[in-house]
């Protein structure tokens, strides 16, 4: 299935083995898509559902009414440890991409512009940068050897869109950049001192963090 076609209030079924009860099926709806800032993982893009997900459901299928796989059950928000109607699944398109990367490259590859530190555009920052009412992220620091710097980005620039898709916050920016095809060129819409600019930036593989031993 194509998880990008999911709509809020669409029926879904969660399949898993909660409490060692094999092939349990629960019914619910899609409560939200594109959930992030949950503190579950560094990279977040979850489907939220009220279909009951309990310990043992992780890794199970989330399917739509046509029986198509649209997500992989992953996590819940719960005070009791059991389902409280707030469950999360990894979108099937993301899971498929991760699988292909692991098969082809032995690791998950994510897009990057090199070292570019961005911050959320707060109302105060927007006023200081002559961009009241704008949404996006502010380039805080940037390495001069990075792809973004070579393309012309500077500290203080406000990135408002990537390939025409609006950026609301840092999580949006991180998700869009991570999902960009490595080796491709993307277009950034930027506000600089009240002027609207565009920059074409090449996407490189993000450097993998090394575990300390």
C-alpha cells in the first residue's frame, strides 16, 4: 500500500500478538498523519491511530480497509502500559525505503546539506529578521565547506520551503531533507532581510553517528 494516500478518519486494522495472543486484530481510525516531536526517536514521521496497540503489537501490520499494508505498529502513549487509544505506526513507504537501503547499502541513508544548524523561527526571531508572519527554520550556523554554503545560504537565512513544500518547524525540515534522494538537487525557498530568494542545493548522504565503545 501507499501510506501517503492515508487520510484522517480512514478505517485501519492493527494486527499483532499482544500479551502473546497470536494474530489479534483491532479496529480503529487514522487519528493523524505526520506526527513528530514525540520524543520516541530522532527521526519521527508517525501515523497516529486509535486502534488498540498493546505490548506485543510492535512490528505488526497496520492495514487499510482494502487489506493493504500502510504502516508498521511501533509505539503507544500510555500511563498504564496498555492501550489508551493513542498508538503510532511507521508509514509503510518509510519502512519500505529503510528495507531497500539495508539491502542495497547495509545501512539507512538519509539526505544532508552538510553541517547546517537550524533553529525554529520564533515570533521574536521573525521580528528581528524582518519576517513577521513567516514560518520555517533559521540557519543558525553553517560550515563554509557544506553543500548549503556553496549554494549561497548564510546564517540568518529563513528556509520556508523545500521543493515547494512549506516547512513549519525543525521536524518538518529534518524529515523532508532526510527523505530527499541522495545525489539529487532540491530547491530551497529562503527569506533574507525581507527578500525572497531560491537556492538549488545538492543532497549528500548524512554522516552516520559512530557508537562510542
